[in-house]
């Protein structure tokens, strides 16, 4: 089953909901960055949130970036998604190894530590919108739930999960995001809370074969959920040799001249997909000629 996002409403639009299956894209990120299991889980959760939040964007060129910065060994996580279900991301330290937490699970909170969660929306305006909150638990889903309430004043519930195989590949990944509109009644709120209390684990549902559509029906039971549409999701980086060349040009003539005088090929790495771009001396000279 390919990764995808489901968008839905319920209770006469008093509730909007998103659910996603993201195993393939999280596995693609794991392979690209060779992440350890705990970093795969952390980055995978943030990427799952990113594709759902990206699907809220209106414009084709709009982007949303989620960044978690903590004092734990992973350092930071950065994820960028667009409105078309494309997402990319990386961890500052991809190979963190930690013992399991007190529940016997991957210690994502321990890997992240204390810090901040930033949400940056770039909608083509002069300045992007930036919201930031302190991390509450480091478990990401709970931190995003808090972010929506504190920074955007939208009561929300976020569930995220990544389940690993014994060979450290991704077995299941996905999540849900449910939000109450300002006019939601107490009856609707109460029923939603009741439904959420019956869901213990996103990955347990996915591992049982529950689809994102079925997850929506389960979470919104009794609230007349209506699936509006589905959207494919994928790990996708828009880096290219041309874009990297422009970055090198932006460094200026002096920096390029220093590289040329060293007389050897340089390599530039894309943080988001870990692709290496090599530039020979002759190519650096051509970039130098293009400098203003």
C-alpha cells in the first residue's frame, strides 16, 4: 500500500481530521540518512505530522517547516512539507543509540531532550509565519497537541507512531490529527474525547491492517465523518545540481576563488536527502564566471 493522507470532516464541519500512512516515506528517509532506530522513530513521527500539516496549505508553492531543537543527543530534527504531500527531513545527529525507555520502547523523548518546537509557514509573503513553543514531553505528538492549543488556539489531538522491524527497517508509520472548530459543541467535544480514549497506539492500529480511512471512522465514530479526499504522500527532495551551483555562486567570488586555488574537486551534501554533488575545478571556474 502506497503512503497517503486522508482529509475528512465530521459533525457538520465542527471537526476536521487527517490521517496518514507513511511507512514507505519514513523508510526512504531511514535509508537516505542511515538513521538509528530511535532517530528513525523521531524523524518519522515529525515527517508524518509534516505531511498532514502540509496538506492544510492552500497554495502549490506554500511550504511548512517543523523544527525540533533539544538538548538531547539527536540535537535537532528538521522537516519540510508542501501542499502536495511531499516531505523531506533530516536529523542533526542520525546515529544516536539509546536504551529503551521505562515502557520498553524507543526513547524518543530521551533522544530529543528539552527544547523548542518551531512551526514555520512560508506562503510567499514577505515574511513567513513562525510559531514556537517549549517542548512538553519530547514525544512530538504531545508537543504538537500543545503547540496547536498554545500558539494557534486550536484544540487538537495528534497521534503519531513508527514501528520498527528487528532488522531496523520500518514496519509501520503514520498518524492522525484532529481539530475542533471554534463553534464545536460540548456534545461533540465529549464524544471525540470518548473516542480518543479508546485508541492507545497508532502503530498498533496500522499493524492490524487499519487504513487511514478506517482510522478516521474509528476516531470520529458517532460524529458522521465524511472523507473529503485523499492525497499521495512521499519522501521527496527538490535539490538539484543546478540549485547547488546557485548556492555556490551565492558564496561570492572570493570563496569560489579559494576553492579553485585548492585545485581539487569539492563535494556538497544536501542535508535533506544526503545526496552528494561533486564539482570539478573547471566547473568551479564556470560558476566563478557567473558571479556578479
